[in-house]
């Protein structure tokens, strides 16, 4: 921890969390807005009825004042404040990506999202693993057998280390002890951990499990989840204060090798040991610097690419992480083509031996491409449509993509009542007569992903006269039913998946965008690598800022404001702006509320899909 009051003009970073019942979350929001604003603190503040999770940066004296004011509330009694001096963040991509160019205060359902299903309750935090101080944790690793005898003289159970962090964190540093088995789940995101625990429960059952993470907060939830499994999972321990507190007590590194990945502009904190645990994704040389923020083209997870490989391929940003390789992703074999004596493409084999594709426009070459398999794409229809109708409307698209992708169509979960519009001669207020609707047996059911608030529990599915003529902006009022759709899609991924990507049209595109925005919170049961959003719009995305959704995406919408009479062109453009510029492509066509299938648009769609074969 930084020495208080020595160099008040120094910059620092403060991390802390506290699980506690918060009686008035709004009042706490006002406190952080006022306090952090007056002290010029930037970073992330997450508040919930469960407690707080804070990572902020600023001048050390300001951070110290913040700690003093927070400590004055009994609500934060016993909070472990981790304050470290460091360099001031540069106004660059790293600072922006880590959230250190502004102050973000958000009310969230969970401080950290362990459960990926919106309708499942998190584990009880009253039953977390026993806290071990840094020195206690170190002692256990030093003499695991003595620890077992101390805890239970008759116990011969084995001690195992469980890393609760993501793969991109464990790549560059982890605990290692010759006396203790280390288990690294190698997960993309924290919400994948419960699934890993379920699959490996027999390996953990009956063991003394020592769990650790960056600062301790993820272990609170994860240890409670492990203990909730019952008999055989009673002996769960966690490193209090996480790796950060351990390295403060053991600056030489102790049993921790490499660097501690952190979620601020520092990116990583190292000990005096200076050992390098990571390796370059491409050449395999020792490397552990994430400052270039290279990401897997498919899943967007951070990857390590050394300076030399970046220099050789600086016009190419297509990388494939270890997990995508593990799942058998294969790059097409491409015949080399030369233009003006410049080699545009070279032959690439499977991902086991090749990791990067050159960025070459399709109009520069004619090449023979052999694909290993078709992509499987889940298709989400629009409002008041169904899978059968959407399949018919996209028949031309499916035909032109038949060598690249298999399109799978599903009905949305919210069934809607039928309605018919009044004629011009009929008054909407007092109709003179009500024309007979078509017979129901001649009509197909209509569905939606999102519905208006007053229809969420509406079960009527017969015919009714519309309250008004068609409203082209009706999609702005359809904001309810999201949890039901999330749960429904999870079952579809389980039954009919896995899927490589999602294609959404109109309201289906809005639903697909919501999945993209929450991709980090979803487990592998609803995992996908890309999204194609056609005539889309944003809904319930107020917490998402421009250029913040991290998912490879293709946005297709009309270039003319008046051609699409269903969705305003600006709405589709605003949705595209929510996605990171480095992973989003836009196709603007000259038609209306359709998915164009003629050149050059279909060629651009094919080019996008080939990136994921």
C-alpha cells in the first residue's frame, strides 16, 4: 500500500469491494457522484443492494481523502482498501478501454456475475470460503502437509490450488508450488467458472481447495458456489485481498510467478522476480505485454503478440486464441496470387500451425478456397414474424450462402395476438362496423423477442381490431420480456447448438445486439463468435456507451433515410456505433427493410463470414 502523505502529487489507483446490505442504493450513488467528482477521481464504481465494487484512479492525496470519507460510514467497516502509486494513464486506447478517461457509476444486479442465467439466483454469500491472509496462504503452499495436520489431525486429504481468473490473466502469471496441484480452468470469462466447476467437481470433491483471484472479490462468489455443492466441499479457502495483497507482503514474488493482470491502465503488476510466464501466440517466444491490446478475431479475448510479430504483420489484425484453436477452428487453404509482383496471399494450413490471415480485399484476387465446414448461424426474425416466414423471406440469402453457412430459424418466445387495421372509412374512436377477420385456421402464429410493457403477461391470441394505424416507431415502445427471451435462447443453444454466429433482422437484430452487449456475462451454453445485424436498433442499452460492445459484427441497413419505413436509418447507425470500431463492419445498401442479396452487398457478407471458417 502506498505510504500516505509522502508525495501528494503522485498518481495512484485504488481498488476495494465490500459485500454488505445497502439499504439505499440511490443515496450511495449520490455520495460517489459528489465525492469522486469533487476529488477528480476516474474509473469504475459498481453499486448494488449487495454492496460495492470500486476501481478508481487519481492523485494519491485525493484517493486518501476518499478512503477517509468511505471509512466514516459503518457500512464499509472492515473494508480492505488496496491503494498503489503508479504512473499517470496516458490518454490512449489502453486508458480508454480500461475506463480511466471518465467516471462510470452504475447500479448493477450483481457486483460480479457468476451465474449467466438471468433467472437463477447467485450463491449465498453467507457461506463463502474461509479467508486466509497472505502469510497464511503462503504458509499453506510452503508446507501443505503440516497445514492438513493442523486443520484435522486425522485428515489425509490433498491440497489443490484453484485459479478463479480468466485465461488471458493466467497466461502471464499464477501461483506455483511443488507440493500443491494447481488447477487452471482456462476460461474466457468469469461466468464460465461454474460450468467448469460442475464438470470437474469430482476432482475437487474431498480436497482442501485454496482459491485465489486478482483482488479477492471473485473468490467470494466462486467459493460460495463451490461450497453450495454440499458434502465433500466443506474445506474451501480463499486468499484474502487476492494476488495484489499477496505481492505487497511478498514483493519478491513468493510462490507467485510472473505478473498479476489488473483491470486498469497498469495492465499488470510484477514482483521483483521479473520472470516472464507468457509466450507470443505466433512465434512462441517469451512475452507478457498486453499494451498493444491484440484480440482474438473470433471471441475478442486478449492475446499476446510480441513486438516483432506485430511489426511483421502490422497490417494484419486477425489472431486466433488458444481456446478457438482448441475448438477446431480452421482457416481456409488459399492459393497464392500475385499482383504487380507483390504476393497478396500465401497458403495457410489449419490453426494448429498457422495463426494469422492477411487482410486482402476480395476484389484483388481470385483464389481457390477449401472450407473445412459450414458455419452454423442462428437466425432471429423481426417483430410479428415467425421462423417459417423469415426462412421464406431469406431463401435467396440462404441459397447464396449455401457453401458458407447453414441458417437455423427459431420462433421467438412471446406469442402475439392477431390484429387487423381499420379501413379508411372506419372511425378509430367509434367504428361504424367491424369487418370480419380472416379465419384463424388460415393464419400462422406471430411472435416477438420484446413486447410492450402492458402485454408481457397478455395471453390472448385471437383477432382484435388495431387501436390505431401502423406506427413506424412502434419498436421504441417494445422494451419488456428480455429475461424470458434470454432463457429461451439458452435452451435453443443447448438443444440445437453450438452456433458460430447470430443473424438478426429488425427486432431480431435488437435482440442479437443485447446478446452481444452481455456476451461477457453469458456462459458457453450461449456462446457465439459473431453477429450480423440487419435493419437493427438499440433497446435497453442505456448502460452501454459508444464503441464499447466487444463482438465481431456486421451491420446492414439502408443508406437512404426514407427507403426503410420500418426502422429509421439513424437508429441502425446508432446501434452500429455502440460496437468497437475495430470489430464492426457496416454495409449500407440502397433498398428498404430487407437483407440485400445482390452484388456487391452479398460479396461483402460472404467476405465477413469467411473470417470465421
